[in-house]
C-alpha cells in the first residue's frame, strides 16, 4: 500500500520538489522506485520544508506536563510535515492519535518517532545506572533494559535516550549518577548490555526500543566537574578513557547516538565534524541516526562558534547531526542556510535518510500502530515479574563498604531496631534522577522494607531526625537510638543533589545530614549505615565509626525490600564500587588507572612523592571495593602460557573458594599493566571481571581469555598499538587489593583498529 501511495505521490508532487529539480535526481527517482527503496523514494519526493521537518524533534512537555504540548496547533504542524519526532510524550492511546494524524493526514504519510528518557525504568523503576554498574553484572543491565523497553514500547514509545555511557572521574559532576563510573572497560561492558536489552533481537518486534548512546564526546570530563563545562583533555584520554563505551555500544548495534552539550578543547561536539563524521561515522563505520542534545544546536551561539541560528544549523548539519532536539534551528533556520550554501543539501539529505531509516528499522512504515495497544499497555506496566526483577537488581546493586565483626547479616539478633533518618521514608528519592513514569506512591520505602523484613520478634521504630516542623527532631532521634539494640541510620544525599545541572563543589554529606549522622554515631549502640546517594561521597566519619555501611544509592521501586533482603541475610550483598570514594573532595578527580609518576606516591608523607601531605595515598574506598557474607579466597593464578602474540590468545585463570559458613559473593577482577612502553602506561587497567555467588565450601575456577588487541594503547600517531614487552597480570578483589600477580610477554608489536577497553574478555566459569 505504501509503495502504491509513493508512486502516486511522485506523480502528483514530483514536479514541485525543491530538491529534485535536476535530472540526476529524476533518474534516481525511477531507479529507486524500481528497486523499491522506500527511503530513497521518499527523499526524492520531499520538499525542503518536509526535509527539515523530519529533522525536527519537538518536545511534548516535561515530567508532570507530559503530552501537555500536544495541542490542536501541534497536530496541524504534524499534518504539514513539520515534525519528525516528539520527545517527552507517552501513552499508547494519546500517541496513537498523533501517529494517526501523521500517517493519514500528512502529505507523505511518514510516521513519527516517539522518544523519552527511559534510563533506568519506565513505570517500574530500577536502581539508578551507577548502582546497576555496581552490580558488576551486565545481566542486570540487560534485564533492566529489556523490561524498560517492553514497558515503554507498550506505552507508544519507539526510542529511548539511553544508555548514558559517559565515563567520569570527578564525583562532583552531578551526572555521575547516570553512568557506569570511572572505568572504560566496565563502562563498555555495561554499555553493550544495555543496548542488547533495549533493542533485543529485532527493533521492529514492537516490544523493543531503539537505543541512543549518549552523550558522545567527553561530557564526563568538564573542568571542575561543573556540568556543561569544557573538557580540555588530550586525544589520548579521549580515545582511551572516554570513547571506548561508545564504541562498545556501536559494536552491540546501537541505533542512535546523542552528542554531548560541551566542547573538547574549544570544539563543541554538536559541531565537531572530525569527531562525528570523522571518527564515529568514518573510522568506526556507524550508519545510524545522531540526535543533538536539548537545544544544543542553538547553544552553539553561546559557545561562540556561530553568529546566527542559521550558522549554527549549518555547522551542526555539516558535522553530522541528523536530528535537532528541540532548538527549532533546523525547522526554522536551516532552509535559509541551504539556500545560501547549496552544498549543505548533501548533508541535509543524509540526515533525512538516517531519520527515515531509523523509522524503517523500527517497522513504522509497515505497521505504525504496533506500539499503540492500550490493553497491552495496561498489563505490561508494573507487571509482577518486572517488580520481582526490580527487587533482584536492587539487591545486586548494594555495595557493603564495611562490616566490622560480621555484624551483618542481622538474622534474628536484633530485637529493637531503630531506623533513623528522613531519607528512610523519602520514596521520591528512590526513583533517582530520571524517573520516566515512575510514581513515588509505588515505591517500597527503606523503612517499610525493614519493617516487613525484620521478622516477627523484632520491633522497628522510626525517627526522622530531620524535620523542619519539629525543633526536637534530632533529640528525639538520639533518644530513640539510645533505647534500641541496633541502629539503622539512613543518611546521605537525596535525589535532587545528583543528576543534570546538579554538580556539587563538596561531596561530603549535606550539612543537616552530617549533623544527624554525627549525633547518631556518637550513641553507644551498633550503627549500620544505609547510605543513599547518586555519587561517591566523602564519609570519613562514617567509615571510622559505623559498624557496617551499605551503599544503597537510589534503588528504585523495590528499594526497601532489597535493603531488607541484605540486612537480614536473605541475600548476600556483593556489589563493587564502579568509582572510587575519596577521603575528601580535595582528592578528586581520581582514578585507580593513572599514569605512573617519576616519584610514585609513598605512604611516608615526609618523602617528596606524588601525593597530598594530608591524605592517605589511596582513596577511602577504592574502585572495585565491596564486601560480602561468607569468606571467599582467591588463589591459584595460572597462565596458559608465558607469552602472547597476535595469533594466540592468553588465558588467565584463578580459583575462588568460600571458606565461610554462609553464602557470599565475590567479583574477581583482572588488571593488567604494560611495564615499559614508548609512552607511559596506566598503573593498572581493568581487563576482566566475574561476579560469583558461592555457597559454603563451594569452589569455582574462572578463566579470562585475552587477545593482543586488548593490550593496545592510543599512540601519538593516532593508531592503536600493542607494543612487544613484559606485562603484569594482577588479580584481586579491588583495584587496591591485588592478591596474585604474574608476568607474561607480548612477543610482537601489533596494530589494531578498536579501542582496547571496548573489547570484552571471554570469561568462563567451571
Ligand atoms: C539531557 C539528555 C536528555 C535530554 C532529553 C538533556 O537535558 O542532557 O541526557 O536525553 O535532555 O530529556
């Protein structure tokens, strides 16, 4: 039917086209029609206005005002072909009507694309991304993304602005909560898992959504951690640290990318042709769709590289940005630029092609209404198995930072438990920074979870400790704590302290939380701290005085149930930090993977070495740190050979055994170091990990198989190269707790094409 319509369309309107005036284009029309190439046929029929219309992504309203902008005037804009996509819209029924107008009442009947930030859940909300990264289990991301896609697609959406894969080493940056932390290898594994989860096997299946890997560039490296700020970084760190997860997402098939708001050394990514058309589309071979960030094309004027809106549009379209999120520069000002400079038409056509192809991959030309079944939506949102998964993912995301004298799990030990801290009832915070259509009324609070998990014999009391309407709140909390057997103190940040435009200059606790925390830690009772937050926090007082600490981030719908599962021993905690926790804000930015100094840091502060004189040389809790129940030992490091070359991979294996009395988890981590190379190499680079759950006495052998490409670095000539020489293989339970080391040799120098951290190590468990 569509093909017939297109043929008719070309007959009726062919002569009126702005862009098909020349004979070459007309030849192409018949060629394309013969080949039945829908996208090319459409392109040849489109007016300039319809082309820019396809590149225009309009906003349907944000959060509570979802769909609020879908007015009669907006419907007319769709009829006129002025919009290609909407973001911040939702609902099978409302969007069906909008889609109907597009495919029945617009001239070329091109379907619309509906998008939203479905980042860690749609209606069922999962833990925030940094928390899921802490599971060190890509399976958790795959499940989360799969369910999110199923829910979002049932609600009329085709497209999510996720995964967010920005690496950051600066916890001051508010958006640290949205990514996978500091490490490009962990980040790459998590990026690929999300793409697989969102997109499934078939983008046209009707229960999958197209992924947008964001924010392409170096958004996670703004100076001082201030959101939107310039990333003045080297090409080496761009390619070795920030870009690998973007590559991994492409290898996993991401349908789209979103570019970063900020600039790299003065070049805003929104207009960076070398990075978008050069690296991403050229060197890497990406052939999908690229969207700008919100209003970012217009903001090229603020960056000081465009004088007018039409200049900004020309820069963005030439750089390779297909769709303009919200700024209306393409819609309103690109035609003028094209008239001035007809060479832009090629870029414009490419952009339209990419948008139409995305619609095609999603099956929208064949069945534009497949995403609009309200009955399916009703049974899909918050289905019981989604909630069960949310609880499971939340359990896996919790990181036990400390557990003195094995005070946890509580089991039947505690009779009177006092839960202290207003964050224990703050259900809004558990939804985290992006909550799509999550509803705080549907969240199990930490307090409610503890109450239902505590068991019959226990008494659970609560005091907020912080209450603007009650001047005695703190005193009452201290009293309650004194009269209990054990204290669960819920402290940290609330959701509004991390996320976009939420950078902080100080990553310690907010003042009122600190006052409450210090007062409770001074009570002579065992204190278990459940720490909430969306970033690494500087918590030295807690680290020193609490008996146990659980990093609970923001855990989503099933937050309280998951915390209770861990507290009372139904499940073992086993998350690991995906980013270092500093002693103080002054210790950031920090990474375990820095280059070695000529004067390496020495614990002795009287020596002149690479350190702060007033802090230990390692962070408070290092990358990869996290405890569990049980007592798991790592032993028996075996290498398949002492040498490796481009044709023979190397297998590194270790054995884990649980010598404890209860089940526990360990995530065994493999780090490498290239000892001597033509340019200095990081002190450690993560190149493999595996989380295992072991029953008492259970024993497992984990093998990591690496290739020589995974030893490469980004050389000054812009090539990936692994240099012959000696390497250390280090295995441990965190970046600072290496228990076994061995040496091997790469016997030849090898050039490769792929960012080394983006290559997944093969892992086998026996
Ligand atoms: C954010 C993006 C997001 C977009 C649409 C922007 O402000 O930077 O991550 O996808 O808004 O909501």
